[in-house]
């Protein structure tokens, strides 16, 4: 498809927001860029990846290169310091909404693309807030050592304990506070929030790429091998030369495994295999989220193995910009 940046049809279509979803290594970036180039009046991409927000974390996060971006502006990438404080879901939602508003103000369409489905869910449905806090209970919990808090959380809400990092006192305390004030597990409340499909706002569309598990696992293995070949080790060394990574960045798939290799706990070949396993596990979690998005009325789903990128973009544009019946 030929780029259509700056063409006059922009005025004929109200700005849209298209959410491109799918498993890791499933071709989301290529489809998002193709869509942005082919949309009437053109589009711009908004990254929805919790690790691509970090500057310098390029190879291990499969951050799109300049060549892959094909001149399409990308927002919410390289917006955080991996050596600084954590970058939260709220930080991303605020930044993404601001970027989308600016894109629409330019008369263009926004294409939100990335594998962090919690980000997309929060953009669509708002942040999960949970019940109001109790200052008295929170103060009592704040006075307890982390080990005791973790023991209580593992007893009352083992699902939440498995998801919250051992040293994350803030989220641990919040989970216990919810349990103590409501008698309900925060993991159950969060699941209800994430399981409830809602109609999308006007002008917003979901596009999902579907892949058989065995095929996406092969693509994951090939991508990980390519990352190691292109210099993932050297990238981690450059990052460490600037200082220690924050807790969120250091847990990123690929980076933790290379750090174990640097500590002489594994060979680089073993680290590569661990990255493949962990990435496949992540893809399995993504499939759970994608089933929820699939329940959204009007969602457009593309057969990844059978549909080329240009063909998929044409199909999406035909459906998104179809004239409304009178």
C-alpha cells in the first residue's frame, strides 16, 4: 500500500482509535504500521508495551526499529528511564490519552499497539480502583515487617501473592487492606473487572490477530534467537554501565535471564532457552486476555497465518471506515 499521509480524505472521517491486539511475535507492529499508512488521512501509533517505554531497552523488548516504523510517528516508546522510578499503568494511561488526543487534534487516527493487555484494558475501561482505603487499617499494616505481610497475603489471597513482587510493600498492603475491609480478595475483584466485556466508546475499534499455539511458539523461538544474535548481551551491558536497573526493568523477559548469565549461573545458550520458555508462558497469559477482548461487540479478528499484512490492513480499513447506513 502506498502511504496516504496528508491526503484530503482526513476531513471525511472523524478520527478513530484502533486497538491492535495479539500474541507476542504475532505481527502486531507490522499491521499497525500498515494501517497507519493506509488510513484515510493517515494514522500514528501509540505503543502499549510496559517495557518498550524504557529508553535503551530495544533488542530485548522487540522495540520497532526506524525501518520497521516506515516513517509513522510512534508515541509512548522511550518515555521512561530504566534506572529511575517504576513506570505505572496510570503513567501509561495518562500519556496514551494525551497522545491520542493530540493525534486526533491533528486530524489523524490513533493506532494503539502492544502486548501489555492490562494497559489496553485500562485505557478502554478505566483504571481498576477497588474499594476505598481505610487509613487506620493501612497504618497498622504499614507498621508490620514485609515478611509478616507477605505471609498474611499468601494465606488470604495466594493468587495476589503470586502476582505481587515480594518487595512490593505498597501493593501487598493494598491487597491486605482490601481483604480486611471487605472480606473479598483483591485478585477476585480484579478478575471481575478484567472479565467484564464492555461496548467500546464511539470511534474505537478492536483488531485482534489470532495464531495457533504451535505456530506462535515457533515464531517466539525464532524471535528470541534473533535477539541474542543481534546483541542482547551487549545491550544489557550498556544499560548496566549507566547504573542498576529499576525493579520493573530488571524483571523484563530476557533481561533477567541475561543477568543470570552475567552472574555465571547459566550459559548464554541456557539463558536463551529460558527466555524462550518465559516468553511462551507470557504468550499463554496473553491468550487469556485476548479471549476477553474477543467478547467485545464488533471486534475484528484476523487469521494471522492465512492473512498477509497488507490484506489484513485492507480488511480492517474497509470495516472501520465503512459508511454508516442511513
